[in-house]
């Protein structure tokens, strides 16, 4: 249960730690940076940079901002439905069937589908769910690996491919926030290092910088990877105990 509460709070950690985010008007014509303060009914109170608190009608904010508020503001409502304390990512557990995983993903407040559910039977689950909130400025897409009996044994989160020139400025901030997020949820890593230089990555290779032990079983690896000419940040949850 604690892991789930921490996950919900950590995904929005930069904002609730006093940092600002960009807010946009409903028609997209105006935007401004402000810190979220509170929400009450149809109103939200924000603190624009260098200004006093201001209250806005939520309906006058951009739909993306309204969705952000629905995800991050009603904390009490989110905590009502706490999952199994053994949850690996969100409410997912190793050993669950595809059917159970699919139901949990569709009901999740952490991830969202990028295609209509009617097409999931044709495409499978890989790459069609992503994190609702960006991590270090990037969405992460979910991929799954199953045992021969069809049970969940691995969950991988990975960003979209970015060019070598975007490795330091775009991918590295995502990697850094992943370090903080996973540490908040699963404790200190058993192994840690720097992100691998993009020049050291070979095609199809992932180089892990961090390793965490999961309780009661499993491990988490964080690192960067290369696919053809693109680079990604990758978080791999596996039922294997790699942190011995």
C-alpha cells in the first residue's frame, strides 16, 4: 500500500515540492508558469511565478491541465482503492495472467491506453500503454514479457527514441527523475552509477546504471539503451533476483 501512495505522489513530486509547471488556457492561446496550491470544487488556486495566489475556473483551463488535475489533485480519492502491497509497478503483480493485467491497466490512474480498447486484442499490450504523467519531461511506454504458462514475469518502461544530440538535454533528465522516483518507492539501490555515454551503447544494447531489489521478490534495473540510431531510457522490472 505504501508503495502505491508513494508512486502517486512521486509522479507529481516536482509540483508538490514547490516547483512550477506550465498551464494553458482552454483555447490554447495563453500559457503561464505557476505552482499548484489547492483545488476546491470547480476552482483551482495557482501561484504564478513572482505573483500572489490566483484562483481560476478549472473549465477555463486546457483539457490537458484538467486531466492533470483529475490525476494529481484528488489524492484522497486515489488512496481509497489501495492495491496489494506486493505490487511491482502500479497495481501489477508478477505471476498475473494477461487478462488480469489488461483489466488493471485499463482501470489504472498511473497509465493510459494510446489506442481504443477494441483494438487491443489485435495488437497485444506491448507499447500501447504509457504513463499519464511525464517523467523528467517524457512519457514512458509499457512492454511486457510472459512465462510459457502466460504469467507476467517482466515489465519494461521505455521512452520514445531520441537522437544522439538529445541524449544529454532530454534523456538524461528523465533518467535522473527515474532514479529519484524508484528510490522513493523501493529504497536505496544496491548498485548505482552514472548514465552510460551514448557512444558506448551498441545497437540493441541496454547498459544499466542502477539496480534495486524488490520485496518480496524481483529486481529493478534502470539505464539507457540504443535501437538503431535512437536512444531511450529504460526501466526493467523482472521477477529474477539480480541484486544478490
